[in-house]
C-alpha cells in the first residue's frame, strides 16, 4: 500500500489560504455517489459530505450525511477538535449558537488538534492528529457499489484511554439544491439497541447509523439546527448559508492500539453489517491494488498509479436509471458510463467518448469500455448520442454536435486494442444511421451542406460544441456555422466507417463514404486556411462570417487518426498553438490579445461562464496537442512526455491525487472548476502511455 501514498506535510497544510482548507479529497462508490470534503474538515461547498448517496430517479444524488463533528477528550479532561469548527460545533455540549457557522463557543469545544499529516493511501484519505498526548488517525472508506460510508478512528498513541465524541451533522438535500433548501423540514430518529435510523418522510430514504468496535451509545439532545457558511459557494455567487441538523452524539472510550468505526448508509441493515470494517477496508484496498496492476506497465507506480485510481472514480453504474440496467442485463450486458467531473457533473456523451481510451483502455478495463460503447449505442436517437443526463433523470438531452462524432473515435481506439468484431458488427448499423441522419440533417440544425460536404450546426439558444457555456438565454460562444473541430471529426468519422464497411462488406459499401470524405477534405482545406493569420479559422460560414479567433479547436485537424488538414500546413498550425495557447497544464481556449480573452476564471456564474472558453486553460487539450506534436516529431517521445510533467505538482493541490477541470490562463495557473475531471485525468494517462520510450 505504501507504494501508492501521497502525503501532505504539516508545513504544506499550514500555509495559510493555500493550506488544508483549499485542498480537497474525494472517494467514489461506483454508483455515482461519493464522499468529499476539504482536508481541514471545513464544509466549504454544498457538494461536500461524507455520504452523497446515488438513488433511483427522481432523487438522483442526495446529500445524506454532511460531516461528523469529532472531539477527543483526554484523561485530564482537555478537549480537542479534530475537524474545523465549520462542521457544526461541539459534539456533546454547548449552546449551538445562531450566526456562528460552527455553533458554540471555542472555550466549550476546546482547542483544535494539531493536524500533523494528511495522506491519500491507495486513494483513501487518512488524517493524523495530535491531541495533547494522544495521536489519532482517521480514515474514510466507501465500500464499492454501496451507498455506505465508514469513518474509522485509530488511537495510535495514548497514555490512557481517550473519550471520543462523534456528532453526525446532516441535511437531506439533492446535490444541486441550494444549501438552504433541504428535502425535509423535520427529521425523526429511532433507535433499536445501538442502531439508529433518521427518517424524513415516506419519499426519502432512511439514514442508518451505528458504531462498530466499542460501546458507543448515542446521547439525544433534542435535535439541534446549526447555521453553516459555505465559503466557496459564496465566492461562486450561490446561496451560502444553510441549516444542518444533528440529533445528538455518540460517545465512548478508545485505548491505545484500538479503533472504532462510525458507519452510515442508505442501504438495509443487513448490507451495513455484512462485513466488519477491517474487512471492508481490506477488500477495498485490494480492489484498488488490482486496478493498478491491471493498468499499462508505465502506469503502475508513482503519480500515474494515483491517476489510475482517480480514473476508477469516474466509471460507474448509473444507479438511478433502473430500467436501463434491467434492459442491459436482459441482453446479457451491463450498463457503464462515465461521470464527467466531480463534484457537479453527471455523465456527458462528449466527455465519455474523449475519456474512454485513457480511463479504460490504458488501464486494462477493456470489458467496461465495451459496456460503455454498448450503453451509448443504445441511447442513439435521430443520429445523435446524448449530450448529458441530468441528475435524477432517466432520459438524456441531445443538444450536441460533436459527442456523436467522438463516438466513432472511441470505437476505433477500442477496436485497436481489443479487436472486438462482435461489438463492431453490433454498432455498425447504428453508425451508418448516424451518418445518414447527418447527411439529411437532424436536430439543432446539424447537417451536411450539399454544396461543399462540410458539416454545419447551430440553433438559436443552444450551445452545441464543447465550448458550451450558457447563462440564461446567453450562449457565450455559439459558434454556429461550420466549426473547425466538428468538420475534422466528421471527416475522421467518414474515413473510419468506410474502413469498417470495407472490412465487413467490401469496397462497394465503403466507396460512397470515401467520396463524402474526399469532398469534405477538399472543401476543408479550401475554406479553413487563413493565409493572413497563418492558422485555421475557428468557424466558417458563421453568423458573422468567418471567425479568425485563435483557438485550440484547430489542433484536431492534425491530431485525429485521419487528419483532415493537408500535411504541409500541420507545422504552422501546431506552432501557432504552441506559441499562443500551450501552458504547462493544457491549452488556452483563446489566445491572449484576442478581443474576448479573459485571464482569470472567477466570480459569479455569469462572470465565470464569460471566461470559461475565452482563455481559460483546459487540461484535457494537452492530449490532442501531444498527438499532433508526435505526428510532427515521431521520434521525440521524450519531448512529448515533458509536455505532461506540469501536471505532476498539481496533484498536491485542489483535488489531491487527481487533475482539475480548468486553470487560469496565466501564471500561476490557479486550478478552477471541478476538482477532478475525467478527460483531464484520461488524457494524461493516455499520453503517458503513448510517450513511453
């Protein structure tokens, strides 16, 4: 296990505003649920919690348990808080207070225990505290495939047994709801022995709680509501104050060398009690070791092993879509899909197809890759795969022009690794259907212009490319017309499908698609090259003519398996991207000096979305840049590997051991957006394998 440990020292954790409160941990359960929080224990986001359960539609992901407020009382009666006071105050006494987010007074709660170390041990968070003469470790584990959380406390050193008080702090709330809008106004707690259940009405699940490993009765103190301030939500322009509720506290003694585990679940008691906590930890640690060992040899140690574990967090069974699971199993299959990013994204078609190679093929999870492709093949409607599935819904939204074209790319990479002709034969009729719909025209103005064979897209009020920021009715980068990467992907899809048809049905079946691809390629090279700029237009035939903005989308004209751009123009395009867009953490979404360029991504939703694709760096774009670089410099794998090294220091910040969604456009490239993003992780893993010497 020690081979896969990332440790944050006391010095790092105590570096003011960049210390423990701004660093976050996350553990997923394989169902779409998770546990996550700041290293300090402060609840700074509405998305933080020890148990965010993945429940059937229409609930979706629901925050059940916000935090455990934990206090150690030593043999001399001194109190030490293990978590930040923002978790709900003193467990076991004191006036909860009104405006103070913690509740209570510092003197009543005691002093804060010294956080000596935080580490991610095989991807699981462990804290080490010194509370007077005692040293205590705390660890969070989520059993895979269950809406269960275990929080284990181990007394590593103590002269005499210490008293541990644990106060569960909760508010049943859907993940995306404002913090002042819980699903219930009143809670009820019932007890049977030392098993406790919190309920909030017939339409919501019951939260079950127990302590294993010691005698820890619960003291019910009447139910207390506490006002909590969510700092990050305030910074992001959202509601930032809401009440959490606590029924009471567990209390008992633990001696040196002993441990106890707080367990909470929405599952039935028989599942919660099926395995002792030590076995749960052991099985989960072993599962994670196997995941690492199944990955490509270059990914089995160090930072890449951590990213392999991060990749695991994105692959999940959509627990809320029960009908899809039943349908797939009836066909002898399984449903798998990809969480696009934590904390707030669900599964997105585009992100899934781009990330599939890095998340599954590089990590040896070929069977799951096939399931993902089958799953999205089932969802095809009118020649499109879903753009995304809203949380708590069982039907997808289809407003995307590129996700379906990435499906061809993902299938090609899958076949290259597995040679799975059965999946090809299953999906090939659907791919022909997709191409036919695109030729005739389908939803959202997506269709081929018969005059030049290029693919156009756009409908008022919709954002259809990956640059999809929208605030109310404002589409920030509509890019309606013929977008550069859409046509690179269209050409690639035509060539790939022609090749598959040639293998399966012969030259006559392939020839019409080759002719379409030839037309699209000729038109692309005639229309997209801008001699005055020395790079490609971002959009041609747009609402305001041709768009000369220098964006990273042009790199796909070189990077894809069937490049649409003529060979003699590869070098100037790659050099333009290198000079104006390349950073140590990915590519800028717009070059400095362009009219709408924004150097920082911050503020409320409107301000952030105004910068989202207007300069902000996207980590995943390092992947296509590495592909393009190696096409120009096929012998320079060392140079390709150096392009990835900027991500390594980042694993100590934001989401520990993973890669953020986006970064500010200029140094110090502050991480922003999701703390853990599927395609950011996937593209670094994929390219690490590709640049192996």
